[in-house]
C-alpha cells in the first residue's frame, strides 16, 4: 500500500519492535509483523495484530511484571487493515 505519512513510498512486509509502558511496567515486544514504508520507514500493524498485542500486554500487566521482553509470535497472515505504529519502535526488515 502507499504510505499515508510520506505519500511517496510503498510498504513492504517486515518486522518491528514496540515498547509499551503503563505506570511502572515496561514491555518490549519484538518480531511484530508490520508493513514498513520503503521511503520514510513508517510502520503499520494490522488491527488483528494490534488486538493480539494489547491482549498480551494486559496479561503481562495482570501478572505484575515490571520489565519484560517478549518475542511476539503470530500464525495469522498480516491484514491490509493496518494502523500506523507510534514513535517507540525499532524497524527490522527481512533479510
């Protein structure tokens, strides 16, 4: 899809990392499937991946975790229904 941010690049499949923080809890999710703009690097995750990510984050928060690094694994195919990822991210493009 065409990037909604720079309007010049096209997105391609890749992986990203996202840091979520709430109160005294910090969660680092790695290997999240994303669409990444080949021009500006903006990352988009599908609504289904976003929902699974937030569900997993709430589970970890309920456990009382203060700092956790989690490899996000999903067997679902990435959807075209994507949302832009916020500023706390690190891009990992496929090799």
